[in-house]
């Protein structure tokens, strides 16, 4: 299951940081997740919860910072979220736009509880 392996990778990232803070507990993981990352948010949140429930990280929370697909207009440089795959600029109507963001899948921050 795709989301389960991603949740495991997130925890491994957190554990690598925890090793540098002996005695600290993992309180929260902030994840930046792009619309195009191909990850189901609810499924990922569920997998994370299952993984931490009976672990040393029980109670740790996953905060998902959702990033919509965003394009930039080449004419007026406005950045806008793409809706319904319509990539035209909502500001000036130009059709020439380019991809800016929306593929993120990265741990943005960790909250630790120091002993
Ligand atoms: Zn424009």
C-alpha cells in the first residue's frame, strides 16, 4: 500500500531527527503535500495514525499542509491555483502559463517535546 510506505518514510525521517535529541518525544509532523504528489490525504493520515498508535510515538500528530497545483502566467507573472485543469491565467486570460508547484511530498517541520 502506497500511503503506508510513505507514512513509514515520514516516521523514519522524524526518527532520524529524534536521535539527535535524546529523550525527546515526537509531538507533531508537518508535511507539505502537493496535489500532484499522487497521495491520498485521508489514507495517509490513517496509516500514520495506525503506525504511531502502538509505538514510542503514540499521540504524535500528522499535520498535512495541502499545496494545490499552482501555475504562473508568463504574461503577467500572476501565480494562481489551477482548477479543473484550466491552466489559463485568471488575471489576464493568457494561455501561456507554467508549472510552479504542486508535486511536494516533504516533511516541512517537526515538533518535539523535550524531556
Ligand atoms: Zn496573466
